[in-house]
């Protein structure tokens, strides 16, 4: 019986181990990944688990909301499901924005490559975000992983990869700030 070649296959636990212990090797293996199914499934499993964990840790909030509002008991669980759905949708949108920048740089990668790198890179953030205060800093590690991965799979410099990864975040922050300013001005104009 012939032995199967598993050197480039990304299994769930091996993927997570390599992502944390040897990201260079992980992203090298990721180049041969045929589609986005495994990365989407891995991200969804991790995201669902840690969203549920945050929900459990913050269960006191559900009690507060249910006492404050007659429909408050349903708001918090709904927010958890919406948060999960938005995180899945965000993987497609943000990866698309990265790919647009990579196309502008005339890189060698595809949307599949951008998507796989983005979703796997965001897993550390999903995992560590449950830790109060420190967890939100894990986004920095996720961006470092993303820059490493985009550089490797698209064959571009780390500077171009960094720009491709950070530019969508800067644009998103600018849009949110603009909306906040607009709402603020609208409220005070109508008072």
C-alpha cells in the first residue's frame, strides 16, 4: 500500500500548531491549499467556539439587559449570533480589499491566497480576544502574521504586504470616524 503524502496537507490541529509555532512553514504549506473551504471552516469553528465562550463569560450582561428591557433577554444572544455572522462576512470583504491592493501591485497571488492568509491570520485574534485587556492587543500579532503570509503567497515585499493588509483597516477606521462625526453633527443640529 502506497503511503500518502501529507507534507502539504493542512489538518485542523496541525494548522493551528504551525500557525503559532512556525508561521513561515505554515504559509509555505498554505500556498498549495486548493481552495478556501478549509480556512473558512477552521475560522468558523474557532470563531463560533470563542464567540460562545465570550457569551458565557459575559452571561451577567444578559441578566442586566433582561431586567432593564422587556425584550433584553433576547438582545444579548442575538448580538452573539450577529457578531459571528459579521466576522464570517468580514473575512470575504477584507480579503477582497487585500486582493484589490495586490492586483494594483501586480502580484502573483489570487483571491483564494488572500482569503486563506486573512482567515488563518485572524485566528489568534479570535482565540486571545476572550482575555480581558490583553486579548485586544492580539490583533497586532494577527496583522504581523497577515503581512508575513501575504508577502509569502503573493511573492511581494513585506512593505507592500503591510500596505495591502493595513490600508483596508485605515479606510474602515476613517469611514467609522466619518459616520460618528456625521451622527454627532446631525444630533446636535436637530436638538
